[in-house]
């Protein structure tokens, strides 16, 4: 005679309990998606504010790369005139930039809207530094609350006369 052992497998009750646990876990995970999307949009707004600040610094560097046209002929005068970039940059300037965000997560009926970001530039001529501060809302649902990203850069000495044509392809020094 052969001895009969318990058959391997799952009972119907075990399968139902397992499926119920999976469904409950999935529902709880899906309930967290809007909060995760709002949190990621906050990081996207911070990244956008940082990008706006970097863009402002790069535009200032591009403007500061040229020395005044009146001082092109005399190298000695050029050195003193380009000791700082006060001739090209104002001591303080402000403007508004904007970013388009998805607002449906905030309970709004509109899919996207524009979030304004105030940009403030401060140029310190004695140290030849430019500071850019961008105010942004860390929570896209509460734009009244603002945080700030600040970047500071020292500007390089002016090295090109106005209207100087630069080569289109500049080799990356790291690759040489």
C-alpha cells in the first residue's frame, strides 16, 4: 500500500486572502500618487528656479565678456575700464520669470497654469560678483508661500571687443 501524503498547493481560502491583501496594498499605494506628484512638482519648481538663476548668470557672463567699445584701442585704458563690469551691469535689477506647472493635483479644474518667479540680480562692483536670487513656491498648490534659491558668481575679466566673432566650435578643454 502506498501512503497518501498531503497534496501540495493552496486552498481557495488562502488564495482569496492573498488577493485581498494585494488589492488593499495596491489601493493604498495608488492613494499616495497625488501626494507624490505634488512633492515631485515642488522639486521641479526648485529645479526651474535654479535653471533661471543659472541662465541669468550665464547671460551676465556673456555681457561681461566684452569690454567697452571706447576702450578698444588703448590696452592700458582697457585694463582699468574692465577691472569691474559696472559699465555693463546695473547694481540691482529685478524681473519676473514664469514656469508652467500641472495644477490638477491641487484640485484645480485647469490642467496647467503659469507660476511666476521673481528674479533679483545684485551686482557688487568692488568684488565683481553677481548674485541672483529667485523666489519660487515650494508647493505648487500654495503659491503665496515662497522659498528662495540664490547663486553667486565671480565674473571673469572682459576679453573680447564688441562685435568680436567667436569660433562656432570651441573644443572642450576636458577632452584635450
